[in-house]
C-alpha cells in the first residue's frame, strides 16, 4: 500500500481517507500482516508512530530508499491509497505490479480551474501536478476507484474497471445551526490554500482562515489580496476543533472541482452554514451557492438578509444530503470486498 501522508500529520482530505482506511479496512483484510504501508515522503519531525494502528508494518521512503526498493521488488502487488501527482521513478519502475489506485483528485479537472478563476491568472497547487504523467499513471493500474461524491471525468476517460465509492463522513458533534454567529457577519475557511479553493474570496470580510502559512503568504505576495480583516491560523489538526468553535457562522466551502468536500461536511457538523460551489452536490436544491466572487458576495448577503427560519431550512437540507454519506461500516465493507475479490 502506498500513500503520501498518514497518522497525526494530516494535511488534507486524502490523509484523512488513508487514516480511515487503516482504521476500518486494513484490520479486516485477509492476511493483513502481509499488507505493508509505504509512505512515499520524508518522515515529518512531529510524526507520532502511535497514531498508526498497532501491528502495521510501515516505512517512510525518505528514511531509507533502499528499503523502499526491497519492498517493491518483493511485493506481489501495489495498491495506491493516495499518490503524488508527478512521476516518482522509484514507484513507476514497478508499473507491472500496479493493481488498484484510489483517486482523490483528477489532475485534468484540477487544471481546468485556471479558466474558471480568471482573476488569479495562474494556478496555485500544494504540490507539483504533471497532468500527462498522471494520465499514464492512472491508466496503468488494473483498477481505479474514484472517492468523490461528485461526478468526475476520470470515470468517463477510464470507463473500464473504474468504480465510484464516495468517501464517508461520520458526524460527531451535530451542533445546531448557530444563527447568532451568522448575524455577526464573520466568515470562516478551513482547508488547503490552493487556487480552486478560492480563499481569495475571503478578502474584505471579517473572519478566520485555517490553512498553510507558506501558501497563504505566497497568495498575498503575488496578488493584490491582503486580507486585512482576516485572522490567520497555521493549519494543525490539533487546533481544528478549537478553530471550528470560533465566532463565525458562515463557512466558505465554494471550491471548484471538489471531489468530496470533507471540510464542508465538518462545517455542517459544527453548525456552520456553508456557501458551496454551484456544481458541488448539483442534485441538491440549495440556496447558498457561488462560482464567482460576485456570486459569493451575493450569497453572503443573501444569508444575512434571510430569516432564521430560511437559514435553518437550508441547513437541514444540506445536512440531510450529507447524512447519506455517514455510512462507515458499509463503506469499509465495499472497499474490503474490492480489494479481496
């Protein structure tokens, strides 16, 4: 099994997915001790080995590339839980062993965002994205699994042996809608700082962002967006709970080409009212959507002018939609059965 991040060093939804897999799927696999985890990155300085399941044999590529080579030479098959979006020669060398890849974002769609957000005039990713290579990489696996609840061209482009198994979200808090916080007009954002997340739409609003310092600073340094009224918090999973309890009631979740939207689910779990992208969960009749800065501003005003009753109706509507993805046990069984057919 290959991934890019795991355990207590969560950077995004893909890392959460990998943790969920190791918690709920791996323990139920036949001969689970035969399944080893290759973490294709350097070991983070704050990595806690206790954050991984007991008995799991894991290895960071950065610790010893020779051990990576030994593992890949001896293994009977390679399963990508989450891959880098550019060529990793030490992995690609064993393409004849590629069995199944779980796809968390499709590079072709990631790059379509540049046409959709003209005000940025360039793409900002958290990692290098090599679309042509990714297409070859995805095609080389015998089977593919799309984890998004939204549709994706990956299913159309790779129609054979490609399955859709949406991620799950387990509601933990079930906070009621916080109308009093909506009335104060403050906004919140808690996700990666990349172009398609449109964090720049927060410019001019009073609120809070929880994201990566480097990418946020890079955005400010290379654009005219200064976020004068926005308080920044460095992303850290340990402070996420405290951040989500801060005094904001509107959540910016209007991300382009969002596969699943884990942070949007979290916002609703904490009683926040999200603004979502026009195309996300398109089957849902939801009032607060945006696909441009102008639409985003209108959505904020619409929320503020709407009555508490209307807001609650919309909140209950989107939460009801999300509840169908609160299917942890069934999700685990589906994934396990795919791996062990």
